[in-house]
C-alpha cells in the first residue's frame, strides 16, 4: 500500500465545486485544488476529465492524487464530463467529438483563471488517458504535456470491444457498467430542486452503449474518430505513456512510441488496469513522484533529469508459477531507446520440420476458461491460471528445452499456412512458458477473426478447403524464460469467454513445416543495471470517509456440467458502501457477469450482466439497476437489456431493449 503523506511544501485549499461555462451555455462541474497563494502567484495546472463523478467513490482517488500534486505547487482540476456527475447535459457515448470540444473550452477557461500561469497538463487513466491523447491531437493553446495511463491509440483494433476483429466479452462487462453510469443523478446538495429533472433527462436519453459497439463491427468512421493513430503527427505536446503488462492496453504504448513525433516517454510495469502506486501486480512505484518530475520538466522548466533517462523503461517479467490473485511479480527494470516490436531482432523458427504432416484440430468451445478477462484490474482473482486445461484442447508446438535463460521484448508473430472448413473462424495463439513439471504459464496471446485477415474495414469470408497464409501478431510483452523450460505455442479455434465464438464449430488444418513463429529476442544490456530505482509509492490522504459495508475483491467461479456439456463462469465484485463524511453522501456498487456455453455448440454462448449503483443522504436515496444479455444465432446477435431507476422504494423509470444486430463476419 502507498505511504500516505500529510505534509507538503504548499498548503492546499479546495474548491468543492466550480462551474465552467461551455460556449452553448451548458455548465460543467469541477473540483479544484489550489496551492495556497496561487491567486497571487499563478502556477501550472493539471486537468483530469472523466465521467466518474467527483462526488462519489471516485473522490477517494481524486483526493489521493490531486491533493498530492497540488501540495507540490500545481493547481489541479477534476472535471465531470458533460452529462456525468454534477455537470449539466447528457452523456450519450464514450469519446464523442463534443467531449473533446468541451475539453478545449475548459482548457481555455482554466488558462484565463488568475491562479493559472498558462502552462497546462492533462492526465488520466483509461477514459482520462484516452481523452488526454484525443485532446492533445486538437492542439489547444497552453497544453504542453500529458500523462496517459492504460489507454489506446486505436479505438477499434485495441480497445475492449474488438481484438483482431473478434468481439470481446469485455464490451459487455464495461457496457453494463457504463449503462449504470449514464443515468446517475447529480447531487441535490449542489443542484437543488433541479437534480430530479436532470436525472430524468439522463434516464430518458440512456441507450445501452454496447448496442453502438456491436452495430459497428468493422473499423469505420465511428472508431476512427478519437483514434490518434489516424494522425500521430497531430500531437505536438510531450506525451508520457504508462501502463502494465497485465492491462489490456499494454500494446498501445509501443505503437505510440513508434508513431509519435513529439517528445515522448514510456513506462510499462507489471500492473493491471490501475495507477502504478495503488494496485497489483507489484511492485508498486512512486508514480506520483514520477508525475511531478514530468510536470516540473515540461510545465515549470526545471531540469529533473527525466528526459535524460532512457525513453522506454519496461518490467522484464521473470518466470513464476501462475496465480489468479495479483501479487508481487518477479522481474527487473530494463531500458530501451526505441521500440521496434522486434526486440534486438526476430528469431524465426518453423512449427515443424520438412517431413511434418498436416495437423488438424477442432477446439472445444470451452478453450479460454483458464484465461483472465481481456482487461484485468488487479483487484481480485482476474489473472490467467495454469494453462494446461486450455493447452489440452489446443494444437501445441513445443520448442526444445532451453539450455540458457532467454528473454523476449516485443510482439511475437505467427505465420500460419492453414486450411479451415468454414467461412468464418476465430484463430487464437498463446505463447506459454512450459515448466519442467508441466505447468503452463500464459506469456502473451493474440486473436484473429480470419474474415479480417486482410484488414478490419472489409471482412472477407474464408474459402473452405483453400490453403491460406495468415499473419497473427501477438500482444507485446517482456518476459524471461529460464534454462530448463520450453517455449510453447498453443493454437485454438475458440477462446471463450474472452472472445465471442464463430457461428459454427471450425476444423483447422495447419501445415507446420511452412508455418513459423518469430520471437523478439532481447540481449541483456549494461544500461539496465544503471537505471535509478523509483521512489516508494506515496499519495495524499483521501477525504474522510466511513465504510458502511465492507467491499470484497471479487470472485471468479468456473463450473462444468459433465452431463449436459455446459460450462459456466461467474465473476462478481461487491464495491461495498462508503460515506463521504464531509458531504454526507453514501455510495454503493455491485456487479456480476455470467458467461455460459455448451460444448460443441457455439450458438449456445450467452453473456449476462447485472449492475447496481446507489446514492443516499439522509432521507434521500436513489438506485439504478441494469441487466444485459447477449446471445446469437447464425445471422444476428440478440441483445437484451433492462434499466430501472428507484427513488427511495419507488420505481421512477423502467425501460427495456430487445434488438437484433446482423453479424458481419463475426
């Protein structure tokens, strides 16, 4: 856990709520932390711009971060996106152009305040990391640097909705959570009697976000908007890209380092979808101190040495047995000057010798049950477990026993010479660390919807029986294989519940002699040993709060019915209930995801979600409940959802959706 700091170089005052006017008259709500005296001696400003409600549980993290940064001489602004939290308006989807327009207007307002010296930075994790990049591409005056954490440059190819053109089930989990956020009410303590009309407006406007994501199954204009990979050169301010190998977005950082032409720096640790000072896998670091070094350099012009260090720092993961619960991750920091994705060069080997015959496979539909979610948060049993059960239903290609330690850094690439017997097929490849005792650890993986083998814009069905060459790039990784271990490539035609299955069970044939695996080998470098250690994790004390119901880190239960062939995975997390004592506001949250499938029948796949979020103060209480379900037949996805809102014990809103969405090569 981070060390909590109470004393800072500057005393900090807080403005609980400030209204930032938009050009169309809408007002956005912000909380502001100011170092004492900033109105007389202006300081640089850091903006975080997200929809996660500055006056509920998010206030704990806001306080830890922004009070710490403000205590070191910065103004910090935490802004609720239009239609979220206490901001006016309606929130309809993620990363819309209007969201970026509002950010540009907010930055202009900030620059005009007496406490701001005109130098501004943006930071954020996930949504806030996305829009830091998106706003930077708009080049607003005064925005000199950003820190983007656990984000992406490509909203289609590398977000939680699609991977290799295959539908990811995280789109349902996040879609359910987002559906619960869309219609949450503003706080009556700030909005007075207007709160209820604003709440009902949000409820009336709510539409399950997953519908839009499923309606756009190819890389079209919907996804290109907000994908900074469309024009890296548009970003001219300095960019610090941060993430973790356990996070779903880790491969975006190497792409940013290759594509950006602005000043840039990268840090990839072992972490999940979290800030590196607060949650595992460890080791945790003094991330906020690192942020200050970045801000001091780019916003205050101080020589902190941060840009004299190697531009890329990554955690080289050491081999260790798998564990579902995140903990300390063995390894060491390594340094690079560039990221080609090939390490110090690819070493390519065929999957079989010249005399190897054709190998065939029809994977069980349950391959993938030993996986994690696409995006682990490091908050419970959400890491991959021993891969032996998945390996047993896959084609496995094992290398020779290693006679010396071997490290890779970059994106492994598999070239398949293959034949399939169906027009639609999902191909998955996992790179595993095979222990002498048979333990199998997933190192990295990749998924490719074979109708997207030539790109994500225009799916093209496979021709059954036709021999085809396919290239599958796995996710970037840094990993050290010990001597005595083997490197395994495991190939399957399903990966549930990470990805939605193809409409029909697929038989795959691979020609191993003409299929290859290319690994990005890395040699140890003297620079690695010269890296300065990070400071220990630290943060400010969060706002005073009382735990009314203890949260639990979550559970993941895998069940199989051998009689029916049905398999079921239940993931649940109770966020408990807390009260923010200063504003006497209580918040609770709970969620559950259930994935089911029956062996031999990909059309039996079903994902169900439930979410509940509630707010209360004295006699006032509101609660929002949502349920979603996704099934499919050969031709269409079948999406169902229910949204209910309660004021006290009275249901004040209810709406249901039942929508068929044609399948387009997925």
